[in-house]
């Protein structure tokens, strides 16, 4: 059916969405669209530490299992999100007072347990999420403070031990174009590759806003990572709008989506394009940015917006 994103996409490009597990369970229209429209899924929240290991040593895989099973039933790949982050960590971890050795052991155990459980079932893992600040310095977080910068290489090595076939990614926002932050990723990726650390890709999240404009050099940026031998991916695309959205802004939003998709299509081995939710009915944006919203491809009633038509057409022509 060429009228859905997954079928319009050229061979080898997987089109994904973040999945809200509550909506998947409670909203049949949502569930139907996730299955019909996408060839890849990412857990919006349920593969994060606070969900998977709410208490030290007690794992809860119920919701993550549900998503992996849904994906299997619908012939979809799964992007795993995420193994190391500064956010959505359980209180016992965030507030714990661990030695370097203890925290290293905790991280290693979590990665081995989680990646090992889904061995062979997760296509790409966002191993390290948002580890640089916008100036390109390593972000202050519990991992850096307690373990030191080696936590990054170790996380990739541990994930690779647990599932040698999974593709392992760095992932961040504000790295669509060439800038201080994406330069930092470029240098890190080059260094890790030189050291033989199993890093396979860089994910550009793609959280854009019409009021900020869109980086004109996204293609060049993705291509420089490709030239290092890395895969790339657009992992969390959305384009928010100051509310209420008018027709000019909805048109600009469509251009924002296509700037990301087109860059991916022009880059060798950019093989996944994922949106961070696909309907304005469920979106993190209004909760985080006061007065902004309407960031997704479909409106609150699942009607296609100009952005949806633009993405569908761009895929079909590729
Ligand atoms: O689960 C609780 C629920 O029990 C409670 O009633 C409710 C009340 O606020 O909160 C619920 O938790 C919320 C959680 O999403 C699940 O819905 C948190 O408050 C809320 O902060 C959390 O937001 C998520 C955010 O990450 C947190 O960092 C968003 O859904 C999720 O879309 C967003 O995703 C991130 C990516 O992981 C990384 N890149 C940026 C992206 C957008 O911020």
C-alpha cells in the first residue's frame, strides 16, 4: 500500500516512530496506525533505566517486552533507547552515593542484562544518549562524575558483548548541522573507531522548531560521519510550532521534516528515519515547551498535515 510511510520508503530505509505504550494499549486507532504506517519502532520511555530497573537489581521488562512482541507481530524492527543517559534514571541510582568501581559494575550489569535479554531482537541501540552539552563539552552526569570519560567506551564494549549483532549508536539533539556539538561527536566517533571501540552509528534526534529555522548543512554533516565508516539515523524527528499553528507554519514544518529526511536519503548507510511520535494527540512537546505544540505528522484526530504529505511524497520519489 503506497499510501503508508513504510511502503512508500525506498528499499533499505526503515521508517519508525517512538511508541507511547499507554496509547498503544488504550487507543485502538493509535495501535492500528503504528502497525500500518511504520517499519521500525522505538520505546518512547519504557526502555529507560527508571522503567527497566526501578529498584536496584529488580528488573521490570513487562512494557518493553510488549513493544518487542508488537514489533515482531507487525514485521517491524526495534530501536532500543537508551542505555546511558542523565535523565529518567531511578531514584536509587540518581541519589545513590557509589564509588567508581561500584557504579561501573552497576552500569555493566544493567547493559549486559538489558541488551542480553533482547539479543537478536533489537536492530539498533542508542547506547549513549545526550553525552555532550551544546558547547561540545562532555555533559556533567553521574557517569562522568563518578566513572570518568571512559564510561562511554565501556558502555559500547559491554553492549557489544551482550549482542554482537546489534548496531550501537551515539545519539543527541542539536547535532543536525555542523556546529560545536556535532564537531564533538565527530571527534569522539573518530577516536573511538581508532581505538577499536564498537561504535556503529550516530543518531541525529531532529527535535526542530519552525521559529529556529533548519540547519542548511544537515546532508554535509551526516555525510562526514558516513565518511568515517559510520551509519547515521534520524532518531527522534519532530518540528514544533508556537501555538496556534497557522498554515504558513504548517508549511514550514513540512520543510523541517523534509530537511531531515532528504539529508538521510542522500547519505550512504543512513537507514533509519524515526519520528518522535506521529500524532499531535500524544506528544511530549506541550508538556515541555509552554505555548508550543502541533509537532507531529498527523493532527490530534489523526488527519494528515502538510508534513505527512511531504514525507510520504519524498519517500515515494526517492
Ligand atoms: O510515568 C509517569 C506517570 O506515572 C505520572 O502520572 C506522570 C505525571 O507527570 O508522569 C509520568 O512520567 C512522565 C514520562 O514521560 C512518561 O509519560 C514524565 O513525567 C515525563 O517527564 C516523561 O517525559 C519524557 C521525556 O523524554 C523525559 O525525559 C517524554 O515522554 C519523552 O518523549 C522524552 O523523550 C526524550 C528522549 O528520550 C531523548 N531525547 C529527547 C526526548 C524529548 O525530551
